[in-house]
C-alpha cells in the first residue's frame, strides 16, 4: 500500500503529501524522538502525538513513509512547509494512538 492509498482510504486525513507514492512496509509507534530515530525502519508509518519541528528531521533521517499524527494533533505552518520541502508525508487521525494503530492494522 502507498501513502496515497492510505490517505484515500478515508480512515485518516491527509495533511501534506509531497511524496504520495511512498510504499508502506511497516509501522512504528513512539514519541521519544531519539528512540524512534534509532528503531523506526525505512518505509514505516510512524504514529506519534509529537508536534514540534523535530518530527520532520526524525522522519527524514529514519526515512519513514509518513508520519501519522494521532489525537488530531495540529502542526504549525512552519512545520508543514518544512515537511513539504523535505518530502515528509503527514496524515492525521482523530483517534488516540491505540485506536489509530488498530485502524491501520486493518488497512495494511
């Protein structure tokens, strides 16, 4: 499944999709950025509630397919612009992390 296909599923809201054809190969859940940076794999959907600029750097370094923000987290315009410039896809879920993960597991 690609990030675009995930976005088009209707389960999550697309926030920014500069690289929609990225293939999803796994899932990683975490909010400790240094932990995610060392453990998330290329192609993962990274589920988090973090909302600072550092998520873009971590997603880029870990080469995740996208960030999936749980709990309807909002991002500033600066972060959205940086995500677009760095080709970091971002989706948003209104649900908490557990329910977001369950929904994602049924789709993949």
